[in-house]
């Protein structure tokens, strides 16, 4: 398995540290899946609030949070859940803010149950959904949504894409230099 190098944080220091993104999950056991979303947002200087709100075990708290989210200044909500995975859809049903669902990998069905539960929302209540376990892409998508009204954030996202490009170009050059067998040997 190839481990990509961590990209250095971009120079992102917004003056206002009011959370613009809420990262919520149904259980603290979902935090390893959701932490990459938090880290991605931090990398781009986007303040976020992280909460555990279960659609099944703390429904009143979930409802209160979702109903108040826009009034509190949030612009996007990232919601992760496993198994029945009702949290993203329930939150989306209670707010007009964009909700990004993160299916959490489960033991029983490897997260496919979570994916299907989140992605199969009825017409009128959309939940954008990323791949199983891909909190990082949820964080990126939230930043991209915010960047539609934030030119500085948009420039930071462009710089990030350039870094990704440069990494791949460097790997391609190294592969051409070493050949596939030697390159593969270095990867393990």
C-alpha cells in the first residue's frame, strides 16, 4: 500500500474563527472516519464544530442542533454515520443547509449498508454523499462549497490542487527513472 506524503498546511489564517462547518457523527466510534474531514477543514483555515449526535439515541438533541444550525452561522454540515446511518438524512430533513454524508465502514456489511442508507434519500431532501470512510473528501467538498463565496478560500483550494498535480508529476518522473519493478520495490 502506498502512503502519500501529508501536504503541509496552507497559509490559511482567517480573521473570523466562527465555525462555518459542523461535523457531526452518530457515535464517538465514528471519529476516526470523521477526523480527516476536520483536518482538511483546518488545513484550509475553515473553523468547524465537532459533535456526537445520534439520530436514535439523542434524537431531541439532534433535532435542536439541526434546526438551530443556520441561525448559528453554519454554512455546511458534514454528517457521518454507520449501519442504519439515519443521521445525515435526518439532519438534512431539518435544515436547508447543504449536508454531506459520510458512510462509516461497519463490520456487518463493510459500510455498504451505510452508503445505501445515506445515498438513497427521497426527492426533495438531498444529501451529498462521499465514498465509504472518506471523511477527507467530505471536508474538501465543504471547503469547495464555502469557496463559492470566499475568494481567499478558493485560492487556497487551487494551490492544494497544484500540490496534488506536482506530486503525481514527481511520481511519474520517478517511475520513468527507476522502472516499474524498482519503483514497486521502493513502495513496500
